[in-house]
């Protein structure tokens, strides 16, 4: 199957009360793992590549790999550029074959955010590509984007109608208490999502797909493997699955999972290298990491997002 946009996926997800997983792939090797995981549970899937990862790998390589992956399966696959701050890079990726781009102007003031979001939307729509923008700040660390927790702010429901209508975007990332990075919440803290804000936004934008970023669950078993073999990530807890399920039953159609993929992939690398110190066949390490990521993706889709069987 050819790569698709998220339009049809989101429409079905909204009506069906589930969400599609957008899994961050920082290296080309991770792409077949995520696709295999989603295919094993017959789920549509979004491959997300951050601006810095796409620049590091080369966006053309990403597109070619995804096109090859799409030929191996019948599940719908969208290729999404995550957190791009450069409108030019969004346009370049749309021209190359990405089917969805996120222009992140959340660090700008409201008018400037509208301006760059509309600029990207106007351009990529003529190529049949969809656009996501962000309103409000999601705290934590993603990539090289650092949002000071002190300035983190929830999305203001009174802004969303004007923002969506003036920009022409296709989906909106909102800030309701999720956080980027591996350190989301300390053990003992009680993560809370502001479902009251989500509900207000949903009422103001009926039928419009919303996106949750920073929604990894940071599973303890994977964090333990990462740390047992030399990693040094602090104990942390992510967003509980039941909260994500509730958001997915509402207007949230896309849930971004980045940290979990990174911790799973590199944790498995660490274990393989530590347990087989004399082995130097790269494929032995990458095979194990691919298998671990595929299993995690399938579990997340089935246990949390609910889009299994929806391909
Ligand atoms: Zn994000």
C-alpha cells in the first residue's frame, strides 16, 4: 500500500473513539520495527521523524525507507515530520514525499504562530499533505527543544477556533499536562491530565482531530533494562494508560510516543552489547532491538490506543 495522509485515519479514529500511535523513529533501522509491530495487530500507524532526526539521516532516505516499508504490508502508514520549526523544511519534506508535517510555532506569539502555520498549510495542501500545529506549551524536553517548566502553559480553549480557522491546519496539538522526555513525573507524583480543558476544546471544535504529545508511559521493565546495562536515566513515570485511553475516547486522534521507543531501542542495544561482548555482528544487536520495539508498539496499540484491528 502507498503512504497515506492522516485524514482518513483521524476521521475513523474520531468516530471510533480510539487514537492512532505516532511513533518517533530517530534512525532508519527503527522504521521496519514500528511497521512490523503495527502490522502484527492490524493497526494503522504514523511514523514520526523529528526535524533533527530527519536532517541527520537525510529526509530523502526516510521517504525511501518508508515507501519500501509500505510495500511490505496493507496497513495504512503515514509519514509525519515532527516538531519542525522551519517552514522551509516542512515544505521540502512535503515535496519529498512526507504525507504529514508539524510546524511547531508554539514558542512564538499567537499571531506569529498563525502566520507560519498558515504559510506551511497553504503550501503543503497544494501537494496533498496535511499539517499539524501546536498551541500552548508542552513542558519537558524533546529533541533540542527545551521548554522551561516555569513557562509551560496549557492551551487556552478561547484561542482554538480562531487559530484553526485562520491557519487552515488539519489537526491541533494541545497542552493539557503531558510532558516531553524521559523524566515526565517523579515516582510518587500523580500525573494529571486536564480533561476539563480537553472537553472545552472539543466542544469548540466539534469533529476536529486533536493530538497529544509527550504521551509515553515510560514502562518500568524497559527503563530497568536500560539502567541495568549502564544507562543512567532517573526513575520516572509517564502518562498512565487509562488516561490516554480516556483521551482517545474523546477528540484525541493521535498520541505521540517518543521516549518509550528510544528507551526500548537503546536499552536493548545496551543489553546485547553487555551480554555478548565478543560479538561484533551488528545485525545481532539490531535484530534484538527491532524485535523489542515491534513488541512494544503492538502492546501499546492494543492496550492503550485501541486502534488494533482498525487497518
Ligand atoms: Zn512533541
